[in-house]
């Protein structure tokens, strides 16, 4: 037995209590390094998104317009054929027959799509998009009874087809802003002390 049993007991207890602190510090350092790596990966992703996301949006919007425009060249293939013909008939007071209107809309959509995909003539594509978007969204006003004929006034499949075009409007607005020179930029705020 030791001459100072209380002192030895205190020393053993202090050593035992210090072990979890050292392991907690090691775990905290490991978490801090992991946090640094995650923040570095986020920073890399943000830089990539800032550099490429608008171009990807432009190309994907162009692909959507080109694809749906291409379908309209083949009678009976486009699910929007009847809707396009009826809307154009109303907008032109019956002066343009349905099949001619369908080919005109198909051509317009394909031209818009090719301009956006290629990145050439984007300014012209934006002006054509303005015309096209009026035609795309006008059935909401002109054919509301047809588009919202579901149970309790819910949109029909055609109504849903037209309503999802709001996304196209948003994408077109972003593309239109880039024609005027707008670019994505990262807003950096001063870091708050932790």
C-alpha cells in the first residue's frame, strides 16, 4: 500500500478522466477536417454551377422546344396538336387553317430550339420566344373551360400540359437576361464568427 492512498486515487481518477478529453479532441479535429473537405467540395461545385448552369439551361430549353416542335411536323403524333390548332384558329380569327398553323408552330419551335442549342442567334430566339410564349399560355385564357374541366375544376391533361409551361417561361426569362449581359455571380457575405 502506498503512503499516500488518497493522492494515488486522485491521480488515477484524473488520468482516467483525461483520456476521453483526448479522444474527443481527436474526434473534433477529424470532424473539422471533414468539414473543410465538404466546404471545399461545395466551393468547387458552386464555381462549376456559376460557370455552366445558364448554358445548360439554354441547351436544355432548346432541346425541349426542338423536340416538341419536331413532333408537331407529324400529324397525330403531338399530344398538343388539337390544342395548337384550336388556339391558333382563335388567335387568327380563323384566317389560318389548323394544319398550316401546326406546321408554322412546329417551324417556330424548331428554330427557337436550334438557336438555343447552338448558342447562335440567341437574341433572335428570345424575341421568337416572346411570341411563342404568348401562344403557349393563351389557352389558359382562351380555352379555360377546356383546360379546367376535371373534377372540381381541376386541370385536365391538356391543362396540366399548358400549366407546366410556366417553367418554360421562367427559363426563358433567365436566358433573356443573359442576352442583356446578365451573368451569375456568387454573393459572398463576411463569415460570422463561430
